[in-house]
C-alpha cells in the first residue's frame, strides 16, 4: 500500500484528533476512511454534474459514481438537477 504524507493546519489536526477519539480509530485508519469518503462524495457529485449537463447518460453516471442505476436515479431526483434538458423535452413533446 503506497504512503501519502501531507502537512495540515493546526485547526484541522485538532479536528482530526477529535474524530480519532470519537470514532476510536488510529490516525492511519481514520485518514484512510476520511479520504475514501471524500473521494466517494467527489465521484458522486462529479457524476451528478456531468449527468445534469447532458455529458453522460443515467447509466454512465451511475457507473462513474460507482452506484446502481436505481441508487443514482434516486440521487438525481433528490438533487434538484434536471433529468432532461429543455431541448430534449421539447423534441419529445413534438414527437407526441
């Protein structure tokens, strides 16, 4: 497993210490957990943005977020992002 080291501001270190005590974790485990959770959130947000911008399909967005299509669809619905663009909606309505 590769090693990553970084310098952090004192206030962030103090907050990390609180987290360590609260979660009863050693420093390495806690940092790995927080990094993993942060990257998961970033992946999900990025996939939601790309889906809302029309760059990716619902299925591809779910894949990018590492979620099932149903889980990703629920997140899209909860996010107040549009499911379809106005252009697509108008074209679909014209087809009807």
